[in-house]
């Protein structure tokens, strides 16, 4: 039997993963993954209620089920000193005063469920708020995204007023899970600052009754309390089991990859991509960047946030739709190998990576992607390469916004799923950016980052730098840019920027997304849901 351990939980889009780390050695000794029972609901609720286009929901009890399975598998009979968790965001949900999800009470009401980060139909409500403006938008580029908490609350209040009246708490799913584990409602500054525009207080007067359904947050690395007696009984965990407040999943990885100081540009490359720039000092938000907050990612640092709304999802969609092997893994391997033998411009194609809308610089989830240059010589491999290049161009456009505003970037670090699984993509990104890219070598980096947050909250380590030293990555893989590809990629990137800036094209993409089509149930796709509770 080992000594005291810490557990890190990583709640992603499709599943949750946990890791078990020894306190004394810092080593990972076990991991466990658990898929959500209902997955991502984009067509129907569990009871079969049809969903309009652009909806993406999840079922909160799935999160608790996953927590019980993972904590039991990793912690039963063990001395657990602390638990930390990262959670995909913004994924807010309505709940009762005691934490009961409204979906438990109203299983056929779509607005009673968690609205996942990729839920896009709240964008019109964000647009209405943006049109009115306000000082609360100063650190968010003057605009809310439809992905964020306030826009989703506005959608629920307008489209399901009876359910809204029944809602006592409107809460990020990560904060809700911490509440379940500890029995105490404790909200994290990570979600409040970046997803609900909290700065000393929440913005007022945007959604009727919203402020009374929120609670003031605490900074990352804070304790939300110990694991409750109920959860100790359910999981068999012993020890102090201090639970840290939740952190946005893309941010929680930072200490695991040794990014705990200013000057680093980090990309967390998963189904979507999040980019973070850490700074010791505050500077006004660069034009087009999503937001900035203090103490919301790593303590005593400013974190500037940006992202691509669809990253790995684009490649997964392509491989699923146009398979090149008998399994998804074999298809990816075949496409990546074929792409690796091509040079920039070989396909004569150009894609724009807005398959799930655009975060930076447009903050418009109603946009859709583009593919240009198709001819009778176009191949599936050529299209796949164009999609990979588009992802790299989108990443470079974010980095360029920081550098254009005078931010000094000392390191470029890429992490999470695609960074470690797809070296062809990371080499392409280095060539496109013409920057050295570091990929830290560590298994389950996001879950390890969550564990480090738990270690800080449980005072197992005094701060994040010590947590990174003890539990974080010990080695990195370096991707050096190929100067011979700079010219070709530069020309393609210029054309990418030309297309992205065309207002008429963007308007056409929005209108294409809004054209209704009949569903199997006979209701126009995209029809507004009006809910009432009898």
C-alpha cells in the first residue's frame, strides 16, 4: 500500500478521466476513464424530445456517476490528501437551492439541462447584450460570446420563463460537481471571471434575476472543503480529501506542463483549442482576444484567453465521414501518413476553420466553415491536409494578435490530446508559425494539472511552481520550424486572412446556418423552444 495520494479529475466533452499521484514521489500510479452515459445530446433529450439545430446539452447526473466510478476505482481504501478537477466550460445549468438539477425534475424540458460549451443557439442573446455595451465588456474585447454563461441564461429566461422562475441557482457544471462532492456550494473565479465576466462583482441588469442565482467566487487553488461523508461512503476514500474549486479544463493543465510564469503562449489542443498567454503585469486586452483575468488560472498571474471553437472535432468529423481504415485510429494514421508526404500548396486548397463558429477575433458561433479551390483533381487526402493547415492558420492568427499588440512571447507550448498524438500537425504548426514549439511529455496532463490544483488547495505544496516541479512534466519534445516552408505557408496564410476578413462571405455563412429544414418530427430545424411547466 502506498502512502498519501492526490486525485486529479479531467471532465472533457465526452468523458471524464482521473489520475492517482503519490504525494511522496510525485509519480502517477493509476488512471481511470469513464464515458458519460448520455454523451452529448444534440438531437434529442433522454426522453426523446427533439432538439433544434445548434443545441448541445449534457445530463448533470452523468457527471456524478462518472465521479463515483473514477473516485472509487482510484481511491477506495486509500489515504487521499486532496482532489482537484478541471471541467469543460462554459457549461452552465439550472438547479434548485439544494443542488438538484432541473433536468431531474423536468427530463423532457431541453432548457432544464446543462448547456455544453458548444451549444450555439444562444448567440442572438449575446448579440443583444453586446449591442447595449457596458464597462463589464472592457476585458472581453467589447463582446460576449454565445458560448458563455450570461448568454445561455438570457436564452433560458426568454424561451423558458416558467423553468427560469423555478431555478434557484444558475451554475457552471464544474462548480456544481464540487458542490456535490463537498456538500458546499463554492464557485470558482476561473469560471466566474472568464465565462460570467465577474470582476469584483457580476455585471448587473443583463438577465432578469440572474444575479440572485449566482454566488461570489474564490480564486483558484482554494479549498471548497473536504469530501463529504456521503461521498466517502460511496467511494471508500479515507484521509483529508480536500477538494479544490474547479478550473476550466484548458487552463487547469498549466502547472502540469510547467507553465507557471509570465511570457508563455500555451495551446491546449482538444476537440476545441484554447490559447492562453500568462503575464505578470496587466496590459489592455489585444484586439480580438476573448478575455483576461487575475487569479483565474494560476495564482498571482494574469491569464489572457483565446481559442478556436472547433479543433480536433474537425479532423474527427472528416475521418468519420470519409474513413480511410476499418477503425477511426487506422483512418487517422493513414491520413496523417499521407499528409506527411506532401508539401505546402500541393493540394491547391484552402480551408477556413469555422466548423463550429469563430471565437477569435469574431466571437460568432453562427459562422460555419469553408473549403476553397476544389477541382476534379481534389483528393480526400488533399482536403484533410487543408483542414490541418486551417487549424494551424487559426492558431497563428491568435498568436499574431498578441504580437501585434506588443506582447513578448518567450515560449510556445502545445499540450493535450492532439499535441501528443499528432506530431505531423504540431510540425505543421511550427512551420506555419515559424516558431519553436515545445510539447511537454506527460501522460494525462490535464488531470495531473487538476491534481496539482488540489495539492495547492490541500497545502501539500506551498504554491504552483513547487507543484509543477514535483508533479509536472520532466521532459519536452521540441519541434523546430522548417525555414524552407515559410514562403509557401506565408502565401497560404495571407489568403486565409483575406477570406476571413470578407464581411459578405461571413454574412452568407450566417444565413446558410439559419435556413430552416424539416426534421423527422415535422418541426422546422432551429425553431425556438418555448417551455412551460404545468
